[in-house]
């Protein structure tokens, strides 16, 4: 029996809405006095369970605000679910937003090592891959330039190169391919196809049905935090497209 | 143990802090030595004319107190902002959050080690007696490091929930400066103040640091016990507090 790469058991995530967020002492005291600390609660994900098999390419589709990204962040371990639990087997490389976590004052080269360490890789390990990272990002001319002078496309290229060069077991991709030009997009898709061939499990959030159908074999449709259906990518996409 | 897995990240974060601190300044790390020296000069000039405390070799007395206070102030203030500053990362990648205040405390500690060069310089220039007890200098500094880290962990969480802490803490640090025997002798304090000041951990650290650097005596067992107690208290509270609130941090940054 194949072991699952990701198991999601009855997971819910509750947020307190931002307009009720108390972040200054004054507000806190006023609300305390008014006995008004009860907050508007909002469930972004409601009691969702599913499994992802090793080597699968799994898409999560749904409208804006339906809980896709929240689900991804819980799988990536960034959010802790309010209830339920998640089992993840293997190393995870999250690409929630490319170029996040770059330090603006450091150069591209220094950021490669910092970002590598964030993903759990040592300096010597990254040094081995350094050449291929910069090759892929095509940034040899800018290795010693501080990141703050980079364009968003350049940052995205570097971020993608770091996250995909180090060969994770599970790659989490959140609508990142919308940045960058056509040439880079093509390169990214090729790189992701290579990773898929190597057996990397992929979890993808995208609004582009074309991309989902092209890269994934399984899919799940989530609407307002509820799982609507799950299964073969064509079936799920067909039902999702029909409903929206 | 997750800590071991992230030791590389800790190293990178500390390196980042150290690299960024003096980037684009001409003198760079020399500032870490120059800064306490110049500050000591200003205060020494001022106080030698104003108060004329009966303190032998006032420059050395002064700079010893200053190094301790400056480290505590810098480490806790840096740690306080560490979680907010690391927000972009915390929101995108799974990380142990304590690594941020920890990295800032360590980079601040390394900076402080540079300023020790200033202390030694002042000692040589003023021809202070150099005693072997100087070799014990890491002892008070290690106590202080953990006290600062514990306080820094609490602050780093608090400031995420209440941004006011940032401004309040500046006032607190000012009060703490006057409540620490940096530029005045302990004997100058009235009895009530002399009693209250004992609750200030910096007071005990300064005594110990001056014992080994300035007086050339061994730190007493009692001082060690007191400092250790403050260390355990600060780290204990810091860890408990941090553990309790760390999971919700990401939702509030």
C-alpha cells in the first residue's frame, strides 16, 4: 500500500476578523471595559479531510476567498489548524509567495544562502547547488547586487530557482507562475514537469484551469471552506467549471 | 530535536544581522569599539565636573557599567522587533519562531564582544592594574545574555499583540538606566534606593563584571547565586510565555 505524502484529518481553521483585531493597549482596555471582546469568528476551512498520495500532483481549485491558501499554509505548517490534524511525510518546500523572506539589504548571493537555510539546508549544501540556482535564474550579472534593487520578476526567478533546485519531497505552489514573462513561465513549467517525473509530490493552487489540467492528476474543489468534491482532475475541473 | 535542524538558519540570521548592521558605513565594525569609547568620554567629561564622585579610575568604572547596560538595551530592543521584522518569513515558511529573538540576542552579544576591546583599551590607557580575574569576564556576560534573551522573547511576542510596547519600553529602558549603577557609585544611594536597586538584575551583573575587570577580585558565591536565579527566572518565564502564544503570532503580524 502506498504511503500518503499528506494526510488531512477533519481540519478546521478559524480566524478572528481583522476589524475586531485589538492591537493597541488603549483599544484593549476600552473593549475590556465595554465587555466587547467577543470577536467575529470566521471559518476559512471547515472540517476538511483528504489524503494525497506520494508522487501525485494535486490541485486545489475554488473561487477567491474559498480557503485554498489557508489550506496550503496549514499543510506547509505555517498555520496551526484550530481543530483536526495534518500528517506530512517528507521535506516541504513552500512557494507561497516567491521572493518572500529575502532580506532587502543583502545581495542575491547572500540571500541564496539565507533562503536555503530557511528551507533547512546548510551552507555547504547550498554551495553545491549555487551555480545551478543562479544559472536557472539567469542572474549571474546581479549576484552581488542587493535584492532591493531587483525587479519583482528577478526576485521571483531567484525564489523559484532556490525552492526547486534543492529537491524537496513535497512542493507547495500557490499561484506563483502569474509573475514573470512567458519565457520564464515556460521554464518553470518544464522544471516542474522534471520534478514530477522524479516523483516529487506537488500541491498546486491555481485559477488557470489549463495549467491545472496540464500539470495535475488529482484535484479538489473547495468552496467557502467546504470541500465540494475530490478525485480525478478532469472530473473535478468539469464540475467546478459548470458551477461557476 | 528541531533546534538542531535549524542551527544553520540561526547561523545565517546572525550573519545577516552582523552584515547589515554596519553596511555602507565607512568605519564598519570599528564603530562597535568607537561608540562606547566616545560615549564614555562624553559622560566622563560631564560627570567629572558636575558631581565629582569619589571613584578611582572613573573611566574604567564607567565603561564597565555602560557595556553591560548597552548590551541589555540593544539585545532586548533588537529581539523585541525580531518577530515583526521576520514577519514575511513567518507567514510563508514553517519555522520555529523563537529563532528570531535568539538570533538577535546572539548578534547583539557578538557586537558587545567588540566593545570589550574598548574596555581593554581604556584600561591600558589609564594604566589600570590588570589582574588575572579578567579572564573570568565571560561569566557575568553569559548570565546577562540569557537574562536578555528571556526578556527579549517576552517582548517580541508582546509587541505583536500590542504595538504600544515599543514606545513604553523606551521609557522603561531610560528608567532602568538610572536604576543601574552605571555612572554613580553604589555608596551614593540613599538606603531605600539601595534596597530597591537589588531587584534590578543589571545591578548584580555590573557588580560581578566590575569585580573581575575593575577590582580584580573573584565574584562572590552569593552574587553568582543571585545572577543564576535571575537567569533561570528570565529564561523560564520567556520560554513559557513564548510557547503559549507562538502559534497565534502568525495571525497577528
